[in-house]
C-alpha cells in the first residue's frame, strides 16, 4: 500500500517537473537554477529507470545543499531503492545528502524518504526526530503529520504513529483547513467535508496505533467514531485505510466473518494488496482453509461491480460527449491523464 502511494506521489512530482522542462529560466546567472533547468530538460528526454537514475544521482551528489535535493529524495527511494532493488545504496546516498543539507524543509523530505529504507536495511533511524526537526522551525501541516503517522504505522512505530495521528486531529477542523488554503474559494460546506475527511484519516491511524499498543477498547471506540466519516468510491472501497485496520482488528479478535465484510471491497475492487492478504487469511479462518477462495472472490466482484451512471464531459474542442453513447453498453476503459 505504502509503495503504491509513494509511486503515485513520485509520478505527480515528476510530471510537474516535466511540464516545466522546456521553460526558459528567468535568470540563468544562478548556477544552481541553471543546473536544475538543464536537469529537467535532460530528464524529459529519458524513458527508462536505468537512464533516469544516474542523472538523478549525479544531481544529488553535485547539489546536496539545495531544495532540489529534497524534491528528488523520493525519486532516489523509488527508482534506486524499489525499482532497482538497491535499498542500501539509496539509503547511503540519502544519508550522505542529509549530512550536507542545511534547509529544514529539504531535510524533512530527505529524512522521510530515508526512513523506510533504513527499516528495510536494518539501519537505526528516529522517525520522530525527522518530524521534530522541522517542527522546531514551523508548525507542521496536516499532510505532514499524517505522512509521519502513516509511515510510522507501516513500520510498527506505534507510539510515533499515535502521537502524530493525535496531532493531526488538531488540524481536522474546517477553520484549520481554510487556514491551510487561504487563496482558495471553498464554501463552508466544502470546508466541513474536507475537515471530516481529515478527521477520518486521523482517527483511522490513531485507532490502529491504539490497537497495536494494546489499548483495545480505546481503539474500537476510535474506529467507531471514524466509521461515519469515511467515504467510499463507486464500488465501495474506502478512501482511508480504516476498513483495512478494522478488518485486521476483527480478525485478530477472532471474528473472521466481520473481518471479511470489512476487507472485501478494498481487496477486490480497491486492488489493495494488504487488504487482499488479510482477506485470504480471514477466509481461511472462517472456512478452514483457502479452498474455493478464488471462486468466492469472483462472485464478490460480480456483486460489487455495477454499471456506471450516465455522465457527460467536454472534449478538447469543448463539445460535450455522452459516456453512455460512447460505451454503447459495452465494457469501456476511460483513461484520464495530464495533458501538457
């Protein structure tokens, strides 16, 4: 789950970089800015990881004490640590960069990219200290608090996860949301909805931390508080890990049937590997083994799947296109991307 989120975030970052790759620099006198402009232009011409990674590594080594080192830290973790299966090399490069970087914002980005690599390679690293260093310079944003909580929970750092999930709750209000986006014109209703989603995310993380800290009753109460705030997509998969956490808790409590009910949509329709593994375990617990699991899973997929309601969208010429007319009752793939 976490690797998928990292990959998605990386693709967004690199997409933003590429969208600006052909822009001329405002002032080419600054050598760092010129190096960054050159990097973007060259990166935009490359296709494979084997081509991209050396370019990113070279920039990191040549310009470690820049904001761009922080921006590229996630790329090192993903390309070198994950795709090239070299977590130790990725960790060492980021650790070397961190010793040379003096910007609190960049140090936070580097530290957050380093921590999963440290856990994978057996290195010692304090995730709380990464967040505390930035918090000493400014108040952490909601997204940063949740990122720390999520990362902590993914690596069994339950105390840190609980601390930052609780801290995130303080930002789960409409007022706090609007303060984070002062230039955006959100209505009161929209801000309230955003605040509820923040609260759902924070409570999900807090409940899972509490459960793993042995605070069973508190965890179940926290999950119950989060449940009405969660939202689901068209086929029932939740937009937070709440159902996965609750499902795991139910399974550990011996209620495999309740666990299956909570895990099914995320596992089958949400394509979540963690939920699928837990669902298999719950199925085996309930049925005395995995015989028939694949057939049962397909029956659940057919139950959850449903036809998309009709809608219209404008094409590049601003002409409305009706999806039902385009699909004509057939299974249809609709792809969205970022045109540049």
